[in-house]
C-alpha cells in the first residue's frame, strides 16, 4: 500500500515554499477537455485563487501552470486523500 497524505497536509506543505513533485489530472469543463495525467516535478506555488481552489505552480522552465486542488492525485510520491 502506498503512503498516504491528506489534502490539508498537502496544502500546508505547499505554503512552505519548498519545491515539490505533484501528479494531477487535467480538467477543463468549459472546453470539454481533460483527463490527462500530468507529473510536475520541482515546482513551487506562485499564487492561489482560494475561492476556486486553484493553485498556480511555477515550473522549472519558469512557466505557470494552474491546477485545481481536488485533482491532485499524488504529492511527493504519496497518494492524496480527502
């Protein structure tokens, strides 16, 4: 069984500013696209939209990628639960 981590612990770890690895599922209801699995490594939080549960991640190539916190599957190799 894989190690588990709660979503609250994930969000607390993101707030520290330390780089982390995260695996997320994409979803765009407006364009009816998504379902891809993204593995993002060595990222940090650049900003947040708490109302919509969005986190903006700064990638190593200096690009920004937005993710929804409920679509986080793994954080630093640990399976995320709610």
